[in-house]
């Protein structure tokens, strides 16, 4: 029965291999070609966007290609994605640099040419919830049978992470030598160091949502449950009505869902669900207090040195389904609430959590200077090395 379920995947695998072999036979690698690819979104965003913009500015002689198509788990969506992967195989065969930010099926079912670099700019900072090969044996993770046919997270030439501390976890998740995982930073976090950007974003935010004028911003940014694109509709896990009655005079609640999640949240006059009007980095920049659960967005937010609250209402189940690299209750830099009343009480005294954030930030970001993109593109395209002992040389806190 298990093998029968894998037959479509195995067939697609060999179709992709056949196309890849044909493209390798007909075309050589273009030494000036760099391809950006993702199945998380339909356009450039986050780490890929920052690296892309630096490539445009610093290396205009490079030929750029784009493969962006958000995966749709319906039958029609899967068929459409198969046709998307055919040109992906062509660009894998002919690009000198192939840069991704997440799982990317064609990478794992081919044998890359020696001169091609496949670069992983993983989409999350730090390391909290397990992923990749660290989840084998968990309900969330791939089955051993699947891995026999699709060795996920294989064939990466380089990967980039936020700190030297998390390198062993990424090595485990990717089955990759630690020496090819570089703690040079997370490109999208450079956004936090761009001068007066917070003032500009806040002004645009208040123009879009005038009900937030004069109030502090609470941002609720949860992670997804289940398996990536196979999601149920999101339901708010706390009582927004009770929170509004207690906090509405002082706060506005913003809800931003993970890209894999779907659903609409009605917050009345208490707040707004923000989808495409602002990126998560923009929202973090203007947020006064973050509420999250297992989303690694709080790693990014720690760079702003602001308080955060954790609402892991299904912690035991999440441990069983996926688990963590650290003991969750010990690693998080803020208080835990498990119900609406506790959440309201902690919000009233959230400043108490700030002391934990500074230590956490220094532990999980070797660099805090807004130059992660610069380091990474130099390392990729100029083969410029950075010594580990230099990683603590710049620890500027964002003002």
C-alpha cells in the first residue's frame, strides 16, 4: 500500500530525470547564469529578494532567471507544478548558480553537474522546530520509504544560517557537512537596519488602517500546523472579543498568517488581518509586542529588542508531531500564556520580558550589522571567505 502511494512521485522523479539528462546533453552550463527559485511564493520575496537585488547592483553582467510558483496541493495544482518543474530542470542543467529558500523537488532527484552550485538560503532564522531529515520518524516528517526515492535536502553546495550555534542542526536536517554551512546571517534581516524605514512603514500602515492611530500594535504571527501546503482553515486560538474588551483602548491586534495557512479572521474594531499589504518584516518593524507560538519569526524580532509573548496552546501535540531542537520552555525569550486570561495579563506587563531578548539575540545572530546580504553575495560570487573568529566583531544593536 505504501509503495502504491509513492508511484506518482516515482514516475514524476524519472520524468524529471529524463528531461534533466536531455538538457545536459543539449546545453552547457552558462557561467554567467544565476537562477532564483521557490515554491513558497509566486514572486521574489524575503531572502531571495535581498540577494537578488544585491546581484543586480553588484554583478549586472550575470544573466538572471526566475522560477516562482507557489505550490497548490489540489490535483490540478500538482499537475500544473509538474509542468513548472520541466523548465526548472532546464535551468538546473544550465545555471552556474541555482538559489532556493526551501524544499525544491527537482534538486533532489537529479545528479547535478560538478560546476553547478545549488545554494540554500533557508527561509527561517535560528533553529527551533525540527525540519528536513531531523523529522524522520515523526508524523510531520518524510517516511523512510519516501527517502529511498527522494533524498530530500540533498545536493546543496552551500547553505547560509544566522549563527554558528545552529550549524549542527542544519547539518543534521540537510545531511550536509558542517563546513559547507556558513553562519553569515539572514539577508532579510538587513531590512531592520535601513535607517528611518520604521517611520515610513508606520505612516503607511496608519494610512491603511486608521483605526490603529494612537495605539500600540500587537502582532499575532503563528506558525502553520500539519504538513506545509496541506492545511485546514485557520481558527483564532484565543478569545479576541475578551481581549478587545480589556485592551482595545490601548492596543490594536494585527494577525499575520504563515504563507502556507489560509483563513479569514474577523477582529471587528479591535484589529486587522494583514495579508498582502505589508510584508512580515515591515510588520515586525512597527510592532510593539509580538505574540507567536513556534514560528521562528521571533528570531528576527529579537533583533529589534522588543518584548514578545508565546502562546503555545497545543505544545504537547506539536512536540509529538514535529518536536524541537531545544527544550521549548527553556529557549524562548519571553513568558508563556496558555489561555486568553493569561495572555491579557501578560500583555499588561510585557516589558518584563525584554531582559531575556538581548541574550537570545546575541546567541542566535553572530552578526548584527545589517550586512548579511553583502557577506553572502561576496561569498557566493567572489568566493570570499569569512573566518568564524571574526563573526562576533560586529554586534550593533538596532536603535
